[in-house]
C-alpha cells in the first residue's frame, strides 16, 4: 500500500462511509483489494448509527457538546457510537466521574438523542414477576 497524502486527521465513521461511497460510485472501477476493502467496510458501516447521521446533525451535536470540555477523541467516540446509557459515557470519557456531574451526563444523553433520534433508549422492563 502506498501513502498518497501524508497529512493525517481523525475522521468520523460518517465521513469514512461517505468517502468510500464516492470511491464505489466513481466511474473508474477498482479491482482487487481496494474494491474488497471498500465493499466490506461499507457493508459494515451501513449497519452502524453513522448510516442515519447527517452532516448538519453532527455539526450541531459537536456545537452542543462544547460546554462539556471534552477532547477531540471523546467527541469522536460519542459521534461514532452515540451512547444511550450513562455507563457508555463512563467508558468513552476519561475520568468522567470526576469531570462530569450526573446532570451533565444526562444532558449529554439528551443531546445525543436530540441529534441522533435513530438511537433508541433501552426499554425498561415494566413487567415484574408476579407471585
């Protein structure tokens, strides 16, 4: 494999998916490994939350997350795998217990749900065993 451009940046799953779709749809047909990698990666990404995201929703979400003093990698993880539970935020944000209050964690969950409504909160089991 050859490095075409040595500049590096972090890309969200949405950006990677859009780029690979452009490669796939280009007039120039790729053969061999690139075609396989493109196909397999697109197939995977189409089954993740990024397939239903929009650039506008991502930008607005990042704007709303500015108040929480998160680093770039933490924001990227939140965008790529929008959390639906506080536990997921603890896994994505380093030292979240010290950096965020419970209210802030709830606010982040609401922001994620607001901008990515396709993610679903787990249904609480209301039916309890009856004696």
